[in-house]
């Protein structure tokens, strides 16, 4: 059974986080330092989420491939 990949969902989550952060910045008008720190946090979380999603997808595809090979034997 093929599973849907996780990476597109995580990319959608990251885009929504970036849009939410930019809207929050526009509405609250925080200081530059606060905006920079929050921006770095959002970017850092985005990178970590994307890396983990890609690793998870690779592991899932490898596991599915091994299952298919063992089923053929």
C-alpha cells in the first residue's frame, strides 16, 4: 500500500507559518529586534521540519521498496 508523501504537507505548513508571521508583523508592528528573533525562530523551525519530512519520506519509500521486494520472493 502506497502512502502519501509528507513533504508537500510540511511545505504547506511552512508557507502558512510564514504568512501568519508576516500578518502578525503587519498588525502588531513590533520592534525590529523582536521581529528578527521571531523570524529566525520561524525560519529555523521551517528548516528543521523540512529536513525531517524529507528524511521520513526517504525512510518510508525505502521501507515500501523492501516490502515489495520481500513480497515478490
